[in-house]
């Protein structure tokens, strides 16, 4: 029979199996649960009792009242609300150079490539071309033909095309791809979460660094005043004006201040090193100038999304939802493993002693449909399904825990800002009183009414109260950044991002 006629016979023989495959594919149903996104939190507010709407006003730098606005959206570059070019440069450098972000991007690319690879393998037939050649010798006597002259060795060339396709009759492949797509979505959300966390860490570290710089400067000034007081007291002791106990108390105060200074300097060094790592730089090679705390602007209006919208905004919640979706798909994969599997296969090939004749010949062809029904696997398949269901339950509990922690973080930030404002108000009042007291003491000293020692003590008290106010001011900045981070950071407002999740 001619090769063309053999090809026609092969095509006609393949039609019934092809029709069966198409019918099975069209009638396929994906077993297992269809994923439904979890319901949004039903609570109306974040905190127990009366939720703060506006904070107290304390006056001075960083002392403005902050209003929480439910209708205000979060900008993508939320750290720019502090109006600091230096802070903005730090965050942008970190997002561009951090190895942590590069790792998250690579993991996302890996998940996307895995999805593409498995999609091609599951949705389309597999076709493989096989070519081979061999040197053979046939012994005719072994075949029961003793009177035929022995032929010499000859070359045998073969070529075949093998095609196979597993029909996804019960949705095993569909569920598998659904799970991989959810995994890729999880990695996309993990990347967003990593960017949000890095930006928050940089902002917080920069604010703490600025506060520590102010603390160290104030501590050095207080030490200078305390040493001056100690020198005066030494003269007073020599003149019999004070008791030795007073001198020892002053020396203890100096020693206490000196002992606290290395701890502050150590914290400053650690923050500087950590900030360098955030920026993708080695600590020894980074040259970082601390931000001046007074150069930051405290945002007066702060966005406050509703709890129902938080689950669609926070990348960690969205990542947990993707994990839950993947677990749901795995239940479908395990369920489909209990059902039959249909595989359609076909091959066509040729064997010739002359390689030039292979392209024009068709010696062998086959078409087949294989059905495999699991019968007994020692309970393996049903145990796998129970395992997948348990993994889904664990993912559901993990999702709920992530949501609760997110609500807690927003609630903590709201209360922190409320109390920070009150603390700064009290610290501002104390600092103003100390400044007034110092002004009075200075006039008395100039008039000869008080000693130099009293003036130094008033200066030290004023300096300490100013330091306490600076620490309270830094807390407001840090907790403001924490609230913006807890609300999701506004990633949906980036260029090319998905639509707003509200």
C-alpha cells in the first residue's frame, strides 16, 4: 500500500477516538469545591468604645491635630505625606536596590513560569519526534530459515511521531492549573507586602534615627551642664558651702548620664547599619546623614478605610486568600484522583535501510484510547483527599488569623496616635513651663538673686523636658507611618496596578 493511502487509513481510524475525546472534554466537569472569596469583616469600626475621629492638638512642631478621614484614599507613595525629600530618596533607593525585593520578584517570575509550563503541558497534546539509526545483522537460521543465504550487516533508520493527550474529564488538570494560578497570585501579593514592609521599615528607622540623634545631642548638652555643676560644687565643698553628700549625689548623676550615652550611641549605630541594609548597601560602605526630625511634616488628614475594605487592600490578607484558593484547588485535584483518567495517543513512523526514503514512507501507525480507573491503592487516594481538606481548613484558619491581626494593627495605630497626641500635649506644656522657668531664673541670676548652680540646674531641667518632647514627637511620626502601612499603603494607586480594591 502506498504511504498516502496508509495515512488516509490512519486518519479515518483516528476519528472515532478523536470524537470521543472531544465529547469527553466538552462534557468535563471539575470535581471538588469551587472557590468563593471569604466574606469581608462585618465589624463597623476597629476599636472598642468610641473610635477616635481627631487627635488632640499640642502646638509646636509636630503638634497639629490629626483627623481620620474615611473618604480619603491612600497615595501609592504614602511616605511623601511627610513632605521630606530626604525620606523620599531613602525609600526609593531601598525599593530599587534591596535584595529582599529582588528575591520576591524572582520568586514571582518563577511561579509565573511554572504556571505557563504546566498550562502548556495540561491543555495541549504532547508531540515528540523520535529519530534513530542502528547497525544490524539478521541470523536467518535463528528464524527457522536455514536455506536462505546470510545477508550482510545493514543500516536501519527509523523515524516516528508520537502524540498523546490526557483528557481532563473530571477537572484534575483544571484544578491543578487553578492552584498554580493562585500560587502565582500569592507571590504577587508577597511582593507587594515586601515592598510595603520595606518602605515602612525605612520610614520607621529614619524617624528613630532622627530621634536618637536629638537624644544624643541633648544628652551631651546635659552632661556638659552637669560637669559645670560638678565643678561649682567642688568649689563650694572646698569653701564649706555644701555637704560632701551633695557632691556625691552630683557625681552619681553625672555617672548615670554618662552610662546612658553609650547605649544611645549603640542604638544609633545599629539603626544606621540596618538602614544601610534596607538600602541594599554594606554598613561599612554606606554614608547616611540622619534626617532632622523638625524637617518632617506631620500629616493633618489621615485616610481610614472601613474594616470591610481592609481585606481587599492589605497585601498579606490578599496573599492569605490566594493560599486559601490554592488549597481549595488541591482538594479538587485530590478528588479528581478518585475518578478514571482517559489518555488519547497516536503514533506514525517509518523504518528504512536508506535514510533518504524515510520522509516518503509510512510503515507503522497506531491510535489508541486508554482508560485508567483506580481500584485499590491501600487507602492512599482517599487519604490524600482528607489531607487536602485538612490543608484547606488550616489555610482558612490562617486567613482568619491574618485578618484579625490586620484589624488589631489598625486599632493599635489609632489608639497610639490618640495617646501620642495627649502625651505630646503634656510634654509640650512641660517644655514651655521649663522654658519660662529658665527665663525667670536667668533674670534672677543676672540680678544676682540666684547662684550659677541654680541657673545650670534650670537649664538642665529645660533641656530634659525638650528631650522628652522630641521623643513624644517622634512617636507621633512613627505611629502615623504605622497606620498608613497597616491600611495597605495604597499600592493600587501605582501606575499599571490593578483597580482600586475598595
